[in-house]
């Protein structure tokens, strides 16, 4: 069933678990992620970045995810990840996304508030939840440049003020993670998660989670994270399965054949992550 992220994340917050948000790149990703959710009876969020949306368009991805959601026996939400402006966020809502992120984290504090508030004003009457971001999740985000050397932590007092003034329904925070592939083991600063949780009452979101050890993620969930994003490692999983098949069967010309082990790799990975997040049997 197709749902918004609102109830899903509030349920997770109340139940002290997190819902996985998995970036989907194609029909194969969509089918593989939903399969994992159904097998584990877990709620699930499928999301696309503007970079992925440019590859096809919002309508294609919305339609694909909507069909998957309507046929699924578990709650499925379709989320715009890293919405890069007011227009894109509104287009996503029109296309049928049931949740959007507006990412003003590269702007000043005041500009981020103004941008986020402009989106929540449109989304609220439509019943569409809005994720915002405050602070810096480092690394290479979508198809943008790599970010390095900035203070990665979100300030708890700023977070409280930000949520009050913008009306955002969930908040992505900087706690030491980064997007893309890690060159050394990342460290989630748990004290920052706890400090923000104690002053902010909306669900908190963790970005840049591919490559973060599961025990650190589980601890962050116990400290108040309710949505956890995975993108890079799904791509890696798919390509591992696909390329592995092609290496063994180089003459293959039917894409369905290498797609199958690619999808199986994604489903296996998503099940491991859902289990770690505690969302199994929460559908
Ligand atoms: Zn992100």
C-alpha cells in the first residue's frame, strides 16, 4: 500500500526503531527493495535524488514506485531525496511522491529556513511530509562536488529553532557521516544524536549510511534516529551481481539474466539493513 512517511516515521519514533530509505535507480532496484520489505514484513521508503530523476524523470519514477507500492502487502512511501529547490519539490508532489526532502543545508541558516518554510507551506495542506537538513553531511552528494573539512555536526539549539520556524516534519542532521564511498571507517558522534533528540521532537534522519558499521547505526537508532538512508551500497550490490554474472557468461545478451543476480544482491543487502534497523514485522 502507498502511504506517506509521516505515520511511518512517527510509529518508528514511538517504537524506537528506524525505517530504511533506499535509493532506487531503475525498475530492478524497485522490485528488489519491495521484495525484501515484503519478505520481512517491514515498512519501506523508496527514494530518488534529482540526479536519478534527471536520468528518466519524476513521472517515470513516481509511476514505477506507485505500482510497486499498490501491489505490495507492506506500507511503501515514495520520497524525493535531496530536493534541490522549491520547484523540484513541488513537481515531485504533483508527480505523486508521498514525501519530499528540501535540502537547504548548503545555504545560510536563515536562507535554509526560508526555503524549507516555503516548501512546508505548500506541502502541509496536501498532507505531504517534508524532510529538511541542517548541518553538513559530508562527502559527494548526488552528482555534486565532494565536501570536506567543514564542521560536520548539527548544533542542537539551531536544530530546535529550525524545526519550530520551518514546520518540517523530519530533520536530517550532521553527526559525522558522509555520502559516497568511505576511505576510512566513519564515526557517528552519538552524543550529538542524543543532544538533538532531547530538544527536537520530529523524527531524525541519518544520511550517508552506506559503509557505516551496523553497530554504530543501531546505536544511533536507539538514540533517536528514525529514518536511515542507503544509496551507494545498493548500487554496489547491483553491479556486483550483474557484473559477476557477465564475467561468467560473457556472451549473454538478455539483460534479464544478469539483472536477476543484481536484484538478488540488493534484496539480501536490504534485508540485512532492515533487520539491523529493527523494522522487521513492523508493517
Ligand atoms: Zn543524503
